[in-house]
């Protein structure tokens, strides 16, 4: 199983503790014998670790399980609020921060407009302030916070947490993890925002070994692939950049520097830009009326409103975006053959009609016989899905970076 790990001999005792704790988080309520089987430990070793956890009120008994002939076994589970994770979604328009307990229940959340992300170090100081603020709401010491997961748009260097390039933010080579780690008393982990979202949307306690491809349709466009319960990162850590595949040869310049990228023609920013140009040329009367003649106030949401109100120019922009997104998805589906495609992000908040248009374009452009078992759904994680995904990223990675404080 992917949950339990082996380490060098000097770390065996701590590793055993990690594995038992992880098993309780993932499988509880569970009895000692089942823990021993899943972690490949002896019953006496598991009993010693559990006794320690019980003394420190990290684990609690929840009654007796079914007996297979002998004495009914005691069932154990993690005390939900023994530790917490903090997850941060650094979106281009909004920063969302959550604090989750060990059952992935959201205990607290805050959000505020992103604003101008420069100078970079000052902006990181703002992030630190938000993280510290939500930590105070928990009334818990730093030793009870297992870490802060940061979901950031752009290319992330996995080993260092450096933002190599973020088109949405205009950042290059920003040592985000290093700067935050200097300011915070608990571990920091940085992951690409689309992959964090994908991990949260793919999670299902009742399903195993499925392949889920989650696409974030918002200010930009990105994606993440989850195989079973593992994120697919890629050889250089740049997997999921569906927004930067070329769908229009010699099309508009993208923020990444290439031309005709999916993001440059179908993202929320691209939809707004096309609408502003249409208004400037004297078209799209409803868009012009909705923005009060101020082209700078046009965003994708307003374009959808105008299209719903019968503005033909706005409708053409929306239809064209759905077609291009369908083309991009068809490329990904033909290559990856996933069980499930999940469409998320701000653009998906504009009614089911847009979703249906994307699905129709996907079916039209994908190879006829590919992905016959595939299901296309809208995301269900809500506005904090990416931040909750950042917590899940921590759960997947943080265990092996420091000793549990127990």
C-alpha cells in the first residue's frame, strides 16, 4: 500500500510511529490486529505505540468491534483535533486559507482579495500574516500544527518549493517555501495549485485505483492527474499544463510567451480580454451597458451575464471558449484515457449550459473509441477545494520531513 514507508535503521522507531499514526488516520476506526497487518508490525509493537498515543490523547477508543469468535476487539480512531493542517490557495483574484483537522474537517477559513503580488517578498509576508491569523483561531500551539500547504499557480520546483515561473503572477525564481519557512514555526510545503485541486477532487473513500483528470477553468487554465491516490508530477514537475498546449496556430500571445495556447483563447482572462476588444470596436451592447461603459470593469462573469441576456457577441465569445476547451480536453483524453474528467474553477459557476457545450465539444473532437468508460463531472469541492487540496498534499508528503510531536 502507498501509505506506509520503510526507512533506515536509526529511524525505525519513529517510522513505526509514523505508520501506525497514518494507518489510524486513513483506516480508523480500526483494531490493533488490523493495524499490525496493514503496517507489517508485530502486535506488541503496535500495542506499545497505541498505549503511548492513548496517554497523549492522540487516539481514543470508540467501542468494541465485531468478534470473529473470541473477545470483541477494541476499536480505535485518531482524536480529530489532536493536530491540524493549514491549506492556502493563492489565487490570482482571491487568497483562501483553511485549517483542517485530522479527519479533513474544515475548522476555520478566511479569504481576501489577492491584490498586487509585488514586491514578492512583501506579498509573501501577507501570506504569512494570513496563515498566522488562522493558526490563532485554532487556540493550538505550533506543535499541534503539522504544516502549511501552499497551492500556488505556476511551475514549482518540488525539491525546494521555489516558484520557477508563474504566468498569472508574473513571478520567476521566487523562493516561496524558503521565505515562508523563515517566518513560520511549522513545516511548509508548496505545490502547484491545479494539482492540489485535483488531489482534493479525486479523493473518494469508496473508490480506489481510478484515474482522475481535473481541469481548473478560471483566470487561467491548468490541470492535475491523480492515479489511484497519487498525484502524477512528471519527470520535471510540470505535468498538467493543459492551458499551454497550442490550439490556435499563430493565435494570440499567451502570458507564457507562446502563441495560441488554450489559456490565451479560452480562460477567464481571455474571455474578458476578447469582450473588452469587442466593446472597444462598438459591439456587444449588453456588455457595454453592464460595465457602464468602463471596459476595465469587464470580467468573464459579466460576459456570461451578457450572453444569457441575448448579447450575440458575448455568446460567440463563450461558445468559442467552450469549443477550444473541448479540443484541449480531447487531446488530453486521447493521451491519458482517464476514468473521470472533473471540470472546476470560476468559469464553471456560470450555469450548466457552458458545461454541456464543453462536453459536446469534447465528444466531437476526441477519438471515437477512446475513453468509453469515462465520466465527465463538475467539481464538487466548492470554493475552498484547492485550499483543502493543499492540506491533502501535506498529508501525502509531510510525514517524512519531520518527527511527529508525540
